[in-house]
C-alpha cells in the first residue's frame, strides 16, 4: 500500500465518496478510508445514505405505497385487483438488493477512477497524517497526505428516556429491517425520519402513533405547507401528537410502555415497537487524535469556513459533520467544492439553493426562504400559489391534494423561495432550484413554457399568480368587472 497521497478522505458516504471521485478526476492521488460493515459482515461504501438511510427508506416507501394502493383497490381507475398480499421478506430482500447494487457501483467507480479504497477506521493525526486500523486486525498503518477531508457523517441521537432495546426500541436503522409490521408502532419525533418511517409502516398495516416534543409541526417548512401536511397525514390515519415530550420507556412482556408529558399533563401509551427518530448528531467523536483536533462546537459540529476549511491547515470537513442541513446532496456538493479547491480551482456551494424533500405521500419539497423567514427579516415579498386540484395531469393521476407556492422579492421580483406539497414534488423542486441558482425572477418562470399536461404546470401557474394572472383560476374580484 502507498503511504503518501495528495488527498485522504475519511468516510465514504455521499460527501466523502463524491469528494474522492472528483479529486481523482482532477488527477490527484486519492485514498478513501471507510469502516462501514453491512449485515453480512462485508465492508460497504456509501455510508448511511446508501446502507441505512435515503436509499433503503425510498425502496420501502415505494414498495409500501404500491401495496397500500393495491390493497385499497383501483376501482376508480376501472381496474379490479384481487388476492393482494404482503410478502415482507421479499420486500426487504429487494431493498437489500438495491442497496448492494448501488454500494457495489461505488466500488466500481472507485476502481475506474483510481481511488484507493481502504477498509478500516481512520483517525486523523497531526500534520495531515491518518492512522488506519483495518477491520480484521489491530495492526495500524499511518498514511500521509497533502490534504485530509473529514466526512464521517452523523449518527442517530440517543435519548436517555428511550434506550435502544433489541428489536423493541430501535433507531432508524433497526426500523428499516422489522421482520413483521408491528400491530401498534410508536415513533418518537415527527421530523423527516419519523414521518417517512411512519408512512412505510402505516401502509404496511401498523397503527402509528407519533410523539413530537415541539408544539409546532414541521417548523422548518412553510407554515401553509406544514398545516396542509398535518391535515393530510391525520386524514390517512397517522396519530400525530404535538407538544408530547417522551420522559421514559419500559419494556414489559414484549411490549413497550411509553410515558410522555404535554400541556394537559402526564400520559402513558403502550406499543409493540418503538422507533427513536429524535434527530441526528455529527459523528465527530474519536475521529481525531487530541493533538490534531480542529475546533468543534458543543453540538459536535466541526467548525468550518464557507469553503469547508477547518481550523487545521490542509484539513477540510464536509457533510453532516459541519453546519447546514444534514442532507446527502449538500454533502456531495461540498465534496466536489473541496476537491476542486484542493486541485487549485475556484469553487463554491450556493447554500441559498439547497432543496429539501420529505418523501411521504403527499411529498413535500422546498428551496429558499419560507414566508415566515421573510417576515422575520422584514423583507417585502409577493406570493403566488396554485393548487394541484386545478392541474389536468394531477386529475389524471388521481392525486390532487396540495399546492405550489412561489415567493418573490416585492421590488426586484427575484425568486426567494418555492414551497410545494403534492404529487412528485421531489422531482418538481428541481426547476425551482434552477430558478434560485440562476437568480431568476417570477416573471422568468412565468415566461417559460412548460409541457402540457404535466404537474410542472402547477409551478408555472404559481409563478403567474405572483402577478395575479394564473390562467386556470377563476378570480371572483375579476368576474365582477
Ligand atoms: P429531526 O430533527 O428532523 O426531527 C426529530 C424530532 O424529534 C424533532 O422534531 C424533535 O422535536 C423530536 N424530539 C426530540 N426529542 C424528543 C422527545 N424526547 N420526545 C418527543 N419528540 C422528541 O430529525 P430526524 O427526523 O431524526 O432526521 C435527522 C436528520 O436527517 C435531519 O437533518 C433530516 O433532514 C435528515 N434526513 C433527511 C431526509 C430527507 O432528506 N428526506 C430523510 C431522513 C433524514
């Protein structure tokens, strides 16, 4: 094994593996150290996103939605189905197959790009050196690098009030591998993970109770979107209790007793299984020797500048380890930026144009500022909205709940934020991100031609509505003229 590289990346999640590939594309000698081991005991690239997060959860969201729709029937569409059944083992096996195809794909990309894959635990030493402890031995190796990129991701927050317990009290990883749908499922935290996992198991037959400490639902979302989401989730049967802080849990007779408090006092709930989805924290413990520690804040985030430089010369940190939303695509873009900076190029990430998505049904997606944030900073804006109910394609799909909202600067008309709830919003948000990235005005969106009949026309109409001229909306005030 070489012992000197231009770049050593510690961590092969979407931030680290993308940084490694980009650095190699730029002609640098790159090694990537990672210690993820899959349930079969084999090392696997891709980090949490591929192995235990974004990808397996999306496979189960898709599969559970197909099952749920088939179970409810397609009579409205003139299609009759019978004998619909659930083969959870097959569903889980498909999930594992998709994950393993993708993780093996990254291994192939490493090989094709000449990235040296090193399996083991990396530890940053002073002077841009990295000590690696291989998975199967205690024999450590010390590698030297011109630059080190820390990309060790994040881990689920553990709650003292709900310590993990075999298959009964689990974190998000355990919740992707249940062998049966629990009859009654409790979830602590109605954030992104709690809602996505709640959606999966509700569709697969569980009664789902979500206990959320915050009194406000989805506080990071546009208020109007959050209210519509809460209404639709509750209509689907998710039991979402807000202002409910879990204070203790006890396992008894194979079930989980939960104690929680809200404004009305103390309550108890019993469930068959409990998922703790109370947030994630940076995985920054024990990744650096004491004499090679960058500045880390009290929450465990490594302090970095706008271009992800830490306080140590030559050492960068990216992804969930540093400020900003814990999102795979944000980490990947930081990885590309850092690789390009190391290779001597100019590079930046536009932190004002990061898309966020919640992959429930309806899907929720947004980018840019919310209406409440604009009000807080006193920035005058104009708003346009359009409902999917008035969109022909949504009607054809039979999926008409939700709307798109465009927020634009009152003076310049520049698009400041776009918020969506409804069918395929995870895909529709890309046009909004392009608008933000290119500094488009709502007029630019309004003047753009969108194919008919598509869901994307809802974005067009919302942009037209900023100027009060949505076509497929009857305006009562105009009718009187
Ligand atoms: P989160 O912070 O979004 O939600 C956790 C929730 O748990 C919070 O609302 C919090 O108030 C609540 N909570 C904490 N302690 C509690 C207690 N004792 N009782 C009741 N409620 C309690 O975190 P998450 O959903 O775990 O997600 C973690 C990170 O992963 C987020 O940054 C998220 O963006 C990211 N993620 C993104 C996606 C996606 O892009 N679709 C999917 C999964 C995760």
